[in-house]
C-alpha cells in the first residue's frame, strides 16, 4: 500500500466568500470544492444537524505550473 506522501497532494487557497484565505490540500485538482459551516439550532436535538453550504470552483484555465492553486467563491451555487 502506498503511503500518504506518495499521493499527489497540492496546496490550494480559497478566494472570496466566507472561507476567504483558507488553505486546503487537494489531490488531482478537483474542479469544485464544497465548504460547510455548522448552523446553531434553536431547539436542542441530536437527530438534526444543519450546515450552510458554499461552493468554490477552480479556474479551469489555471496552468498546472502556476505558483498557487486557487479556488474562487461561487455565490450563485448551489
């Protein structure tokens, strides 16, 4: 089995939106990243969890050799 170091991890930064400046590690340059934030519930329950969903997209025109991989906030999604 291959170790984690042999996988092509790459650092990326999120631009805009609620996760502005957050750095992540990705494999294979996925076209879309999904970011969630937990929401507080007014009623105390273990059965339900609510999360706000945000979408970040990679610019497909970004060359593989550019210095930093970036994903921009897509305010129109989902």
